[in-house]
């Protein structure tokens, strides 16, 4: 186990969160589970959006039975837009009176093969970005409800240092229905990492795009924040290997990450600040400083790219078939 150096002291600075509803995707393990447990212990009610599995049930039991936290499991498969719609509608139904105080778009996959989802999009692009784009739009009424009742709500996107790989901007073909036709998995295997880079860049730019496009009456009341974990021993690497990530480039990237990695708790610092710290500002971006280095999460400089932000926004609207992102009603399909 990698030693935790910073997270424990950070959590001691957070206020209580009674009365807050926190929705988190991908919290069966890793940073998502750490954040869910942290917010739950601070008094928030946690809505855990996970795929139906034994791991999801086990994570729920940890919060409810070990931590004595208030937690609800909602099945949500981010590789299916239909599943995301149903999960989002379920959350809205449960929170119709109180609203969603914090939405954490945490779930992600890394370095997977060039395969398509049921919706024909790349598995990394849909899981990491497009489904979170859709979920955020569906939950807009719940976010507004919390902001109206309490003066604030938050949307947090989870990026990665991989966003900088190759210094590539958003490239349209990766966000179109081209799953399975985006470079393949041939030697040396770099295309899977380009797809991952595109998805992680999208996470950051999505926050900026939201910040610029939110209706005026909610500008500043609903905060759009981003975190990145730095190199973290979260278990994500083993999932890459499980799904065929055994090439030379895969091994190089994974070994380099794990060699520099800090604990999953320290990797959760950025998200925890975004979710729990009272004084964050709209558009803030938290994570370890430096390129691929471990360390405590700090407030980072903005990384704006307005051209890519617009490209991403337009492509995401088309992919998810959303006519009006900030609408109170969504079509069922």
C-alpha cells in the first residue's frame, strides 16, 4: 500500500455536510469510493451511480454498514445512453424536493481497446465524457433546485494529467459515432492513449464550456469545477491490463504511473476540495502541480481553449441528441 501523506489532514479542515445530496459516478472503488466515504462521514447523503455488480453492492454496504452513512445505490451504465437517462430520471425523482448539491462526474476507464458502445461511440469517450455530459444535462433541474434553495450547487469533472499527452486539441472524429474505427490497437498501441487523452481533455473543457454557457440567473450560483488526481495507485491500471493493455507502450505508461504514484486518498484531494471546501470559485481546477508528479492538490492555472470548447460542446450535443442543454425536460430517447 502506498502511504497517504496529505489527505487525512485536508479532511479535518472541511465543514460538516448534513442536508447535502452528493451524486457520484463510478464509486465502487478508487477515488470515487474515497470521496463517497468522505462526504458520507461528513453527513451528506450519497447517491452512488454504478453499474449493477457485486462491487456496487459491496461499496453500498461499506457506506451504510461500516461508515453508518446515508447512501443510495442507483444502477447506471455509462456505456449506454439509455441507462444514463434512466439513472438521471431516478435521481431527479428522488431529489425533486431537495435538489442535487454536488454532482461528481468521476467514473472513467483508461487505455481500452478500440471498441464501440451500444450507441456506436468509442468506449472511452462515451464512458469518460459523453455520458457525463448527458447526465449533467438531465440533472439540471435538480442542480437548479439546490441552488435556489441553498444558494449554490456544484458540478465536478474529473480530468487527468493525460489531457496533455501529445498536446492535441479536441479532434472531431473521436466524438462522432466512430467507435471501433479510431486507430485500432495495432503496434505500438498509441491510439488507445490518444482516445484516452481526448476524453480527459474533454473533462476539463466541459467545465469551462458550462461556465461560459450557463444561464445568467445561475452564473456563479452553480459552480463548475475540475480536478485531476495525479499519478494514483487507484486500481485503474489493473483494469487496463485486464482489457488487453499488455503491449510495450501500455507497460511503459502503466509502470511509469505506478512508479510515481501516490495513494488513492491523496489522489482524491482535488475532488474532495471541489466537493467539500466552502470557498472554491467557479472554474477552479485542482490537482498536483507539475507534469505527472505526485503531491498535494493545488489550485492550478486555467487551461482554456475556446475553439476546442466550442467544438466539444457542439459534438456532445449532437452525440447525446440534446436540443437544449439547460432544459427542465428531456426526450426519453
